[in-house]
């Protein structure tokens, strides 16, 4: 976007950075997550937060990364303080070794589908096991990146010799003033001198223990349109799923290793079919963008970039681009895309009437050449193997561990001055699970800063149910399914609901990032699995509209922690418990959000 309005925004950001002595990276330098790792801002042993949900990625280098929203980030700058609720920790044991052609993207795509019942929702995930040693840092970054889609708040790999050797190589390149031989030597010395500091405690207690046999894993494809379903490529390929667009972009899979693996498919096909052109199939538009300018320079120097261009790939500047539904190359009505990105939610990469699959860069390149979702082997031969193939069963398991302590927010208490002890409103039921932030507030609007609250009211839930904005009324109590608000950390997913007059959302479970976002902006989010199950029995999802305007009134005791529902005749038909609102959250709600809360304290200081 080279328009003057967007350019003015960048100039304002640069002036802000200069005023406060902060590092500024201009447009074209790349995606923040990649740049933070390259420049050493995300560093092993540190904790780094970022106002984007894929801050989890830093866990690939042994840096605890987790998302905050923009208001959080501003509050941290202003006060050097923030609030946190320590999550339960899940240990994910990776056993064995990956077969050739199976990469980190296959690991996390499989994990998202194999453990698709919110097993790690709002957990911090710790990766361990003998299988970790065989994973290069690039694969670890990809896995940690998509723990976000898995529902986790963080995904962490311990620092080991693989990590240190990766940093040795970067230090030799001398491309960052922070990643120097001296800095890496100090890191290595600390790891070797204090190994216990860099490893899990011997008596660590985990909420859950999951395991995956890497040797049993084959290439997997996620979707369509959800990360909670994945199919072994060997089972999907015979279906000849035709594609219109292919993408190798984003922070998860556009590093030099990824581009090299895609280019190697082209090279192998050229060797196998000398004299025959190896290009994107007719009718397939193929888009490629590096994760950063450094990655692009590396790919150009290696020749990988030109190989992809010669094969018909259309290049985009380093950045998010189609992954967040911005720029050129978006999916149109009825189209099918395969992408090496991290999300395939409906409407995420263009039209909500399109379908999106996720796969590794090599599989995306192969599919672009053949015109349908297929393996690199098929693209190299130029035709599918006629022999029947059956994907082996993936071996995996889960063990529940220590019981979790009761959430402190459930403790009894009183309402502070100005906090409503109770709310009443019409109950509006959204029966879907995994209603993500793209469904609540489409990504294409995220960076349009001039959208008014009235406009937000009109587009809220646009990708989930276009009728929602017409049906919702101020004061309604929204009740939704499991994993509500999963996905991005964009604040507008909360503020758009507020613009529509919603003050309270009750759900079976919610993304902790969304809950934090909601409280910071003055929206209450509570969890009640029992209530949602009762409503599903009354309004079966298969027989209900996406938005059910019930004939029920909700009477919610926010401090007492109770809810009652009455029907049109006033008869009480349901009663149950709710989590109570603690005083810290009450203060933020009364202030009208975290921004006002911080301003008041700064003014009083």
C-alpha cells in the first residue's frame, strides 16, 4: 500500500521510534517475528511479548514468546509493567526421527488435528524428547509459530547444541549488531556452565503429557478451512483436489530453508524431465514472498529465488500479504488455494466462499506445478504413481497429569465502586466451536484505522454470519461454543462486539489471548461449559441458524458468580454457576479499558 495515508502512518511510527530511542525497521524489512529473531531482539532465555498472536514463534530458539494486544504493548512502554496469569504447562514429547520429506510443518499440522479437542488450549507447551535433536531451528520455529493455531499461549524448545550451532553460523555472517561471536560465546558458556538453568526442572509438574512418534508421521495437509482437520497427503492426493492459487508466504514457512525446499522440487523435476518446461500449471497463480529482506537476499544468492521465478512464481515484497488478506493475489469466490501459511480460516486469505489448505513449502510447490494437491514425487515424475499407497497410522497419545489449581478469579469478593454487580439481557446463542477472530472481525479490516464504531457494528461477525449485525441488540448476552476467539490477537475482535452493544460473552471455553484482549477493552468474557451444553440440547446446532436469537433472558450475577435464564413467560428454566470477576479485572472494566486505567495512574503519579 503506497498511498499517502499509509505512508503518513509509517512516517509517524518512525518519528515515534526516533523520539523514544527505539529501533525502527521500515516497510520491506520483513515480518516482525522473523526480524526479531534475525536481529537478536528475541534471544534464548528471554521472555518477549509482541502485539501479534504468532509471537509464540520465538520459542523455536528457546525464547519464551507470547502475544499481547496493542493496548498491552502501549501500557508496557508507559509503565514497564504488565499483568499475567501463569498458564498450565503441557509437555509434548517428540519421539524418534522424521523421515526424508517430512518437515516441521507436517509435525505441527498433525498435532493440531490429532489433538483437536482443546487439549492444549491456553497452555504453555514445552517440546521435549529425543526427536527434538533432529529438528533444525527453522523447523522448530515453524512448530512454535503454529502452537498459536493449536490454542497454546506459548510453545518452547530448550536451547541445545542445534540452537547454538545455528547462532554460530549467524554470528559468522555478521548481519546483526546484536548477534555477534561474543554474544553467542557468552550464550554457549552459560548453557554449558549452568545446564540446569536451561533445562526443565527435574521435579517439574505438567498438566498434560502428550507424545508423537515422528517416525510414523508422513506429509500432512490441513483443511480445508480449519487447522483442526488434516489428511495424510497419500490419502488426499488420489482425490485430485484442483487448485487455483498457491502461496509460499508468511512468518511460519518463508525462510531460506523453506524457499530452498520449494526450489529443490523444481530442480528435481527439471532433472527428471529434461527439455520439458517445469512451470506452474495453467490456471494456477503462484505467489512467493520471503519472510524478510535478509531471507530474500539469501534466496537470491543461492539461486533459489530465480528458480521459483522461472517456474512461474509471482514475487511479493517481504511481509504478510495474502496471509492476512492484504494486497494482491487473494482468493476469490469458489477458488481453492494451498498455502504454506499458518491459518486457513474462512475469509482469511480472501473470499469466505473460497477454500484453503495448508501444507509444507515443498508440497505447495509440487501442487502449483501439477495443478492439484500432490506430493513432490508426483510433481518430479510429472504424473502420479499408479500403485495404490496407504498412509501408515500416526502413533500418538496423551496422559493427563496433575490436577489444576482452582482459578483465583473464582474467589468470592465484592463489587468495587462503579462495577455492575449484575447484568441482564436477551440471550443470543452462537452454537459454533472455534469461532475465530477472523470470523468475528475479518483481517482485511484490521489495519484500517479510520473505521468508525458504527461501521464496526455493521461488519462484526461478517465471516461467521452476515446476519449477526442485523440481529444483535445493545445489551444482549452472547453465549458461544468452545475455543471462542481463537486466532489473532487483534483488538477489534473485542471492540467490534462492544460497538454492537455486547458487554458480556459467555462461552464453553475461550482463547486466553482473547480474554485478555476483552478485559483490556472493557468486554467481559466468562466460561460455562454446563450452560453451553444445556443450550445445545435446547437449540441443536445441526438444526439451528449460526445466530440463534432465543426467547430467553439472562440474569447474570457478576460478583455472586451465578446465572439464571427465564423464558418469555418469566419462568426460570436454568440456573448455574459462573466464574466471579476479580477486583483487578473490575478496575479495568470500570475504567473503560486498560488504556484509561493506565492514563489515570500516570496522571496520579
